[in-house]
C-alpha cells in the first residue's frame, strides 16, 4: 500500500435530504518496473473512477437534462 485518500459521493436519503458519503480509498504502488501504472487506487464496485454522485442523484440530473 502506498497511501490513502478520502473520496466523497453525494446521494439522496429516503426523506429527500442530501447525504454525503465518505470512503477511504487505498492507493497501491506497482513493484514491477515494466508496469506503465506506477500507482493505482482500489475500485469501489458500482462506481466509475471519477463518480461524484450515486445513481439516484445522477438519474435525477439526467431526467432534468432530457
């Protein structure tokens, strides 16, 4: 393990209030000298690497945009 960082996601609670979820994500260093990725972060299932929102608020924004 190389380091850690905090990742924040926005979601909507059942009551309609906004919620912020914090994840502590681990970063790893590749020991293989031939590897093009020097460091990489663990992935959270169901989220893209740059997600800022969960599916619910993203779906709401998509509907507004359409």
